[in-house]
C-alpha cells in the first residue's frame, strides 16, 4: 500500500510540474504574440509613412523639373519639404516606439528575428494598393 501512495504522490507532483510548465509556456507564447502584434502594427505605420514619402518625392521631382523648365514657382516646394520632414520625423518616432515595446516586453534582437513580420518598407502603402485593385476591377 505504501508503494501505491508513493506512486500516487510522484504522479501528482509530476502533474503539478507539467501543469506549471504548460502555464509558463502559454504565458511566454502570449507575451511573444502580443509583442509581434504590437511591433507589426508599428511597422505597418512605417510602411504607410514610406508610401506618403514616395508620393511626396514624386511631387518634389515633378515640381523641381517644372521649375528647371521655367514653368514652376519655388514657393510650391516649401510645403512639400515640410511634409517630407514631418513624415521622416514620424518614422523616427515610430522606430523609437518599437524600441520601447521591445524594452517593455524584455525582447532582445534575437527574439525579434523569431517574431519578425516581413514588411517591405519600400513597398507601396496599403491605400495605394487598394486603389489600384479598385481601378483594375472597374476596367474589366
């Protein structure tokens, strides 16, 4: 009878350890997924700002060419320069927020590689892609 009691105690302790390990693993997975989601949202914000920057650079180029050809006014460029500076500042602020989120979750650079959400910051902003899809559908 003592043998069965010891076996039951060992089984009970094993179950408690396994349950504790499972809870710890679930908590870690939850924290990492929250981190990945938060960083993903911030990276999406950077992607959108980069889309705005691309449009601003296009406008700057067109206006600069018009000025070069004698058909434009320098006053047009200043608001565009200010918008570019604003977008660049927003990108830097967002990168700082990403670092804050990493610090809050205690994430290291190696952790981010495991959680990396692929976002091409040189790609077009989502609203541009949606507009193109709408145009493509209306052509058909």
